[in-house]
């Protein structure tokens, strides 16, 4: 069976490479927002949805036009992928799987995706990766990258750049232990209770947000006392983002290990269909605890 896996590492770009990364992420954000504005204007006039192929022609005009000629400095494949992201967002909206697409804001989920593996070179021995118009980037090699490289995403989180390398490889079908089926009941006092018909197993909650809640509150208070967008305010914002990143990393690590262990030992997993994040004002404490567990 084919298995896709993502390997994420922190990269160490030079000053010039950081400037280009910010520029490329801004170009992808601009293309996404311009395409979304064009879709909305077309919809208000009664026009039909503009597909990806027609929107890609618009991208060519934007890159060759006088208004945004600097788009040529960014690699074209990440810009095309921004249009694909918008097309997928619309398809999810039409299928009632997501809300209406929103405009992207600077500093939120800044990323650049390289979908063509032919333009990417990975040198694990020297801990570096080559990306178009960026050159060789050093990264912190914490584990070997396995499989055939499919795509690469460079993203910004709390002031640091990370590279996510997605690969594909052939693996043997896992042999599941007995029993093959298990039911899962999610909770707050217990993160999950597993029942296989004979034995009950409980997973204790991590509560990563609750552990750092007071430290996060102090950092947010210090940020609120600073002059908006001043130097000290930017430093305080970086501290807040760093705490959020630590909370998220701990939660993701716990959820990944728990889901990996369950999938390795059971062929069938039954779980109730829960609506997470409803009635926030009426049950703020309960919803905060639920979101801390990461049910979604």
C-alpha cells in the first residue's frame, strides 16, 4: 500500500532568503485575494463560477501587467497553487463542507508551496534543500526523510520558517492485533475511553492549553500595555505567538502519537460524530476544555 508522510523541519535561511520568503508568501496571498475578489465581483453581476483554468489565464495577465509586474519575481508554481487553494475552498463551500472563502491577511498562515518535485533537490547528508529562486536552504535534520519526494511547503510560524516535505512510499499492509475493532468515547476528564468489547482502556488528557494558560495571559497583558505596532509591541507579540506555537506543537504531538497507536493496533475504529465549538457563550469553559483536547 502507498503511504504519504510529511516531514517537518526548521530551516535557517539567510537574510536575503528571508526577504524572498516574505516576498513570495506575500505574492501568493495577493494572488489568492485578487482571485477571490474577482470571483465575488463576477458573482454579484450574475456570472458563473470561474474555474481554475480560466483563473490561471488571469494570473498570466497579472504577472505580465503593469499593475503587479513584481509577481514575476516569485516562482510561478506556488502562485498557481494559491489559485488551486481557492478553487478547493469554493468546492468545499459548494459541497457544504466549509464556510465561504475569506481573504487572507498578512502574518496569518504565510506559506509558499512548491508542488513540482522536479524542481526540488534534497541533500540529507549536508542537511539542505534546494528550492526554485531561493537556492540551497539549511534545515535542522532531526530524522531521515523516507520515500519519494512529492511536494514541499515552506511556512512561517512565530517568527521561524519551517519546511514540510511530503513523500510517498510503498509499505507493507499492517498486521493488526486482536481485537480488530474498537469504540472510542471522547471526554474532558479522560481524553478518550477505548472499548473493544472485553476491555476498557483510558487515555489521560494532555491539557496543553491549561498548562500554559497563565503564562499566555501574562504575555497577552504585557502586549496590551504596549503601543500598537511599536518595537516593544512587536516583541511582545512574538512572545505570545511563541507560547501559542508551544501549545499547538505539544497538542499535535500528543494527538499524532495517540492516533498512531490506535491505528496500529485496530483495523476498525468507531467514533461518535460530534459537533465541536457550538454554543461557545453558553458553555465557554466546557468548549475551551474540549478545544484543548483537540477533538476536531
